[in-house]
C-alpha cells in the first residue's frame, strides 16, 4: 500500500511540474491570484442556485486541486511557507472567535455573541 503524500511532497511535485514547463517564469503574482479566484469560482458553480452541489466528489476534488496548485505556485513566487502561515491564521482566528462562543447552546445567543466578537475584533487593514 502506498503511503499518503506529505504536503512537502505535493508542493515539490507541483513546482517540478510548473518549472518543467517554464510556468514559474511566466506566471505573475497577479495572474496566479486571479487564477486562484477563478478556480474558486468554478468550485462555487457546483452550488449555484441550490444548497446541494450538482457535481460528484471527483468534480469537487478536481476544482479544489486546481485551487491548491495555484496556491502552491503563488506561495512559491512570494516565498511563503504555507503551513506555518495556516497555523498563525488559526491562532489569530481562535483569539477572534474563542471556543466558548460555540459552547453556547441557544442558537440565537450564540449568533449574537459571535457577531459581537466579529464586530469588536481589531482587523489589521494595513496594505
């Protein structure tokens, strides 16, 4: 049985694929950011006009893979180490939305406290 690939193995495979075709030189940060958004929109199309998706899991996985492939390229272009950044973002989100909020059983009260936390959080808006 083949073992599950690590994030690093997937990242390296993506970048080897991209570099072999010269796309790492051609693709700009702007183009990659646009591509991430376009692929996310393609994923969203499966849910357009209804709650349930119209594709199967394979369709959704393919669109998600496209998003991740462009995200890996974007991170490489800007020297971003994705996994530590994800952990930093989770830490920031945990401070913004403390887990105690989600222990509130009354749905209306939980939503009220959640909105209050969202509105009172100091967002970094520096460009």
